[in-house]
């Protein structure tokens, strides 16, 4: 079987579609949301929500302080930020703790993900690192809304996250690594939340394109980071954390955009990853005040919405 067909088959399988994959001529990255199967209902848990805005101050750079600290433009693509206003490659725990934030509750955490662009329009960074220099062309879209939500665990109570915990969800090199670590980042439409896909969705008129980032929530009880940023904080099996790990509030992020009907859009990526939707990812550093974290834990453990 040709390599291209094999790869498209893999994407379609990950997208969990009920019929053929996207029929858009020459572009298998998009799918009509109506072709995506309905996912299983998720168990009800307590939730805590924080308003951090939509990056109104246009805080963007091509850095990645979690995965590539001290390396300016190390991401080779541009990230959108909400929360901590100072985040860059040289941020430290101390500089983050001393910074201002766009979040309520004095949450100085940093939340970030690759920008989304309309690829057929001219971008302002066509000759800049992370933008056109690294193959990421197009006009950057600011989200219409950003949901920052922490969720409880359906199987047991959660414990507080340690301050300065670092986390990643998704995989910016998922194409090169055959889809590894990509399953917890999804796409949907604002009117079709029961359907999720690993492809760029085509939504009905009046609906928004929505990116969904679910973070790991089983902490090893010791570290705030690890060599590849994954072993210290892992995903539960079903709802339960494996023996030796402890459930913490699960960070859930949704980022919504208005996309003109039929417009081509894509996230930024490493040049070799081809801006594929499978490579979407997000990062997080916890700088929540400890009293706020304590209130959050109490809220989600009591199965309330706060």
C-alpha cells in the first residue's frame, strides 16, 4: 500500500469517522463534522473554571519554556498565550511568580498552544522566525473564546497540584512519531460537542471551530517535571490512576474560532510536520496561588460546578 494512503488511513482511524474520510480534493486534513461518530458520554465530575481572556494583548512568541527552555524561537512555530504575561524561553519559576496575569484569582499560570491561521491570507510575520521563515504562513486568528477548566476525577478524590508543575498534552511531532501521544487533543464544532476528531473540522454555518486539550492528571507525587515532560504526570486508565500515582485536577482547555465557510486554516507546526492537525498540542505551568488551588480541590471533590 502506498505510504500516503497508509498515512491517510491512520488519520481517518484516529478521527473515528462513521463513513469515508474527507472528500475535499487534494486535502485529507479536513472533515465534515457530520461524518464524525458520536463519542461516549463522559462521567459527571466537579469543575472549576477560570477566566483568562482570549490573548487580547497578543502575547505570542516562537519559544517553548516547558520543552525548550533558554532557547529563543526553539519551537519553530508561534504560540498563543493566556495567563502569565511574561512567559518566554527565559522564564523561571521566580519570574513567573512575580509577573502579572490575564487570569482571575491572581492565577499566574501560563497556558499556551500553537496559533491558528487562515493560510490563504497574508500574515504579519511572513519573514519572521516561527512564521514564514519556518513555513507557517497566513493570518493569525485570535480566539473568540478560551475555556480554562479544571475537572475532578470520577473514580476518587484529587489532591492539589504542586506549584510550578509543568505539563504537556498532544505531540508537536506526532506525524513523525506515527500519532504517538496525539489522542488527547481533539477538534470539534460549537454545535456538535458530542463529535470529536483529529482532523480539521468543517462546521455548519454559524458554528465555531473548537480545539480541545485534555491534560494528564495522575501525578507521581515527587516531581514537577521530567526529562521528556511526560513521565511525572500521566493519563489515567479509564478514570483510575495507576498504583503509585495520585489524581490531581485535570486541566481541560477549549479554544474556539470563527472560520469563514470553506476557508483553509491550519495550526503552526515544526516544518517537517506539515501543519497537520494531528500535531496540535498545549503546555501549562501551574502558578495558581495555593489557597485558590485548595478551594479548587474542595470544589471538584464535592462534585460542584464553581
